[in-house]
């Protein structure tokens, strides 16, 4: 099955914004962003195995393997040049995808947006085993509305738990390779009420690119991408 979901086809678009979801999320969380952005940007969301219309497939719990697959699939796409937008775990995935797409300068990736995620060099494992259902439930109860809703509904939890466990295991076991900065410009975005990953933390992404770098702040908590504001759309539109 295809890795990409296009909610609004825009054949005249000048840029393809390839969006990567946060832990436990699917491509559908970017539908609202696709509806809000200017027609010159076509939003294409990545659908990881193991969720939504790919729920019959085994989820991937290794970030390097996931980035390899996405980079291969993205390289094969025709159309306008891609920019990458990754939120939370998706930011790290997007960074690793961009790394794999830079055999030359300039990178074929026009820009990397990273939001609500500490820089790869700052990643520290928590020591938790998210394959343990009790550990996974504990995490979900403190996460966003969708995760809390899933943990309180036995049927929904049965559907959501495997992909969420894979994503959090992927995050837990990730180790950034030294060097290999991206060559594209990077825009880092922080939520004003995201107390675990504010502007100061997002500023540290600067060390991971040899292209331009900017850091922005928008209103909202860690999950500000769920309800994209005019401010977020303006940042994306201005940058691409």
C-alpha cells in the first residue's frame, strides 16, 4: 500500500509538504492543515504501517528502518520538490529522512520543519519498556486527548496500542549518528504552552543544519498541530 495520503490534490502546487505524524498518530491528523494552507502547497501525509488504513500491517519500531523506507518512497515520487514537516516524534523521523536525501548539495528537500521535539543531540532514553502494556497505558494517560480517549476504551485501545508501542519504542531506542547535518534550511516551531519543549529547546536544532535556521513560537500546547492556527499556517507559507 502507498505510504502517502493526499487530502486535497493541488496539481498547480509549487511545493509538496510531506508531513510526518507524532507517536501513535496517523496521516489523518494533517487533514486540517491541508485544508488551511494556500493552494500553492500540496500537503502529503505519511501513513506509517500499523494504523488507520494500514492497520493490518506490522508497525515498524526502528526509526532508522522507517526513515530508510520513507526516503526511498519519497525519492520515487514525481511532482514538485518536497519540504518535510514533522511534529514531535515526526520531527526526528523527518530529520533522518532529510539526512538520507542529501547525497549532494543542495539537498532535494527544500526545507525541514521540526516542531515540539528536542534536537537529536539532546535525546535521552527514559529507560521505559513501552512494549509493557502497563507502561504504555501510563504514558497514554498523560498524553494528548486522543491517547487518553484510547486508553479508556478497550476496543479502541486494542487497535491503537500496537502502533503506539512501536512508535514509543522507536523513540526510546533512537540514537543520533554524530555529524551528518542536513543541508536544507530548518524551521523549528515551539508551542507557547509546551513546557517540555519550548523555544529554548527548539533553538538547539540550529546545530543540526548547515542551511539557514529560524525558530518560531505559536500558541498552543504540545499538540498544537491538531488544530492549526493562522499563525502556524503563516509560518509554513512564508518559509516555503
